[in-house]
């Protein structure tokens, strides 16, 4: 009797277990969302993403007052100016055909403020910064914005978007209240800014140079090396297929087609994707937008980089490091630049430093005085092989180099730079100079 009860209990258990298993099979739904996608790339962020207004921004501001010129390159003033202009509404955008002489006169005219950008800016990009009432505006690029502060007899103010390179002018208007506010916050204080003088060259643009010597801080940094593995995760479509090799002077990562090299001696990263079509030419807006998005996607703005140049024909965009104060930084090896070259759908090459200047040595910061624009110009004009008509620009900036005594440290030394025949050169401080040319 007891044996029969045990068999019945076992049979009931097996029947119940079978029912549970059957129900589980019927109601099971696999979680396809958690399955690995072979083309998935892990999200990587070396630093924070940045808004367009932090990357595409002016680097010089000039006020033309009764035949005199006052200006600044201070980064804080540029941000304050951008915030002010971002509250305006621009309307009635129209193009004008102007001769080179008329454009130069417009830029320098007394009562005008001149906002200069380091490179040509597609207006479509700057619609993310400024507000335009017109739903459709022409596609054009500009490298400066001119604000006319003298229109006291109108209900609106005139603002011009000017391309010195393309010799184009587009006019627009802002409400009188915005212009009055700009006068109160900026133009009426013009004489408190450093004084500049004008160098008129045979080039289309006007060069403004400081009338007096300039005090600048000299910096020394202990650089932080960026993580190569994070770049590998960000740049290769499938990092699991990437092989790492130790090569003389650095590292090499490759998946058989694309390659990333780390040059430890010069602190540079080079990524190349030779399979990408490099004969495609995108318009300036798309080229600059995708270049900014590309760096934002992996948080690559590890220092204060700004957009400075674009080459549409070669699909090339350059971003340059700037100091905290707003001065450009130059380096012979490219250690102060991010350069992108694009194909049809993907990046073709990506060159940038693999360090960040995060740790300034406060004890090594020294204030130095750099010569006036008159002295720098006199030196250049004394060089017999320099052709004045090929001088395009002159700026104070920083030379980035390794400390001669401690190679691990990076020195930022203030000096004069000049743009000559489309190439930046340096006036060293040995005589105010020793001739040195060809930084890029």
C-alpha cells in the first residue's frame, strides 16, 4: 500500500513538472535587444562635448572710433559678445556686390565694430548661434561681422556679414533696442581697450597691430597623455578586430585596412582610413558640421580648440589650440592642431595631439612683455626676401615646445607670428627675431 502511494506521488510530480516546462516553452520570449550587434561601437568620451559657439568663435574684436582703432582678443570678451549677439533677431538678409576697396572701407569705417573670425564660417553653422527671422537665407560664408553703430536716424541697426576671401557682403538688420544695448555695453567703452594701428597691404584684408608692447603670461605644463585604447574604441568600427603592435617611437593599431599610429616622441596621433572615397566634395556647411560632430562623438575637445580653417577642395578642416586669454598656439609638429580630412561617408584621416594641457605649473608662470606691432613689423620689413604683398596677417600668440631642460614639460612662450603666402611663420625673440619660417 505504501509503495503504491509513493508511485502516485512521483507520477503527480512528473505530471506537474511537465506542465511547468511546457508552459515555460510556450511563453518564452528571447530578449533580442541584448544580443550583440557586430557593428556596434562602445560609446567613448575623452572629455565633454562642446556647443558650436565654443568651437566656432571670433578671435579678434575692433572698434573704429574717429579714425582711431581699439581692440581685443580676450576670450572672455568674445564670449560676452557672443552672448549679447545671440539675443538679437536678424532680419532682411540681402547680398551685395562690392569692390575690394569698398569692403575695406566698410570694415574700417568710423563708428563700426569689426568682429573677426580666424576662418570662413558657413552661415548655416552660425544659425546655431544667432537668430534669423528669415526662414530662408542664402548659402554663404563670412569671416567677419560688421556692426554699424552710427545709424541714429533709423529704427533699426545695420549688421554686415563679410567674406574678405570671397569679396562678398550680406547686409541684415537688428532692432534699434539691440543696437543701443550694444553701444552701451561695448562701443562706448572702446577707448578702454588697447590701441591698434592699421597696416594696409596689397592683400584684400587689413592688418591691425597693437600700438604698444603687450604683457603676456608664459606657461609651463605637465601634459596628461590621452588613453590610446579609448581612441581605438572610438575610431575603429569594430575594435575587437584591431591588433596592437609596439613600433619604434610608439604604437600601431590596425584592423587590416584602417590604421592608427601613436607617435610618443612628438605626442601625436594619426588615424588613416585609406579605403574611404576621397574624391567626394561636400559643401562647406556639411564639411564643418560633420567635422565638429566627429570630435564631439568621442569628446575629443580635450583643450581649448577653435575652428580656424577649411579647404573644401581637399575636404580638410583644421582646429587650433588657443590659450585661456584667447591667443592662438602654434607648433611645428602639429601638436597644437586637430586636422580632419573627409571622404564621402567617413573620416579619411584624423591627426591630433594625444596629450592635454591639464596641469599648469603655477610656480613657473611668468609675465613677459612682447614688442609692439611697430617693432615686429619693422623687423619683417627689414628682411630683403620678404615681399610685402604676400603678408596676409600678423598676430601675437604662443609657441608650443618641449622644455629644453625637462622634456616631459610643455612650454608655451609668447611671440609674434605672421601669415605669409598662406603659411604661418614665427618671429623669434633672439633679436625680436632670428628668421624662422614655415610652421605649417
